[in-house]
């Protein structure tokens, strides 16, 4: 979601350095499996964790708890940048 608030300007600049990924049927299936093994329901956390693992990327978040839970269930540790 894009907002026009000046508070969102740093986030808008950061997005310029990010790659947009497609949420394909294969990704959807993998996210469903991740949610099942993690016992969680946050599709965004599972999708972000999957993308980070797949692309060897760090996760920028203000709420690391869900990402950490999902990553632990996946058997991996993700590099986190907590805001």
C-alpha cells in the first residue's frame, strides 16, 4: 500500500531498491505448507520468509516475532533488520 504521508518517504525510497516478486500458484502452495508446519496463519509472514530464504535476503520488519516463528518452523535463521 502506498501512502502520501511524508512519514512514508523513507519507505518509498527503500522500495526502489527492492525486487517485486510474483505470488504464483507454486508460491501459494509453499506458503500453505509453511503455515501448516508453523501452526500460524499470517500469509504475509510466511511469504516474506519464503522469499527471503529463496533469494538469500534479509527481512526488514518492525515486528519480527511472526517471521521468527515461521523461519524456526522452516528450520532456518533469517537475517533480520528490525526497525
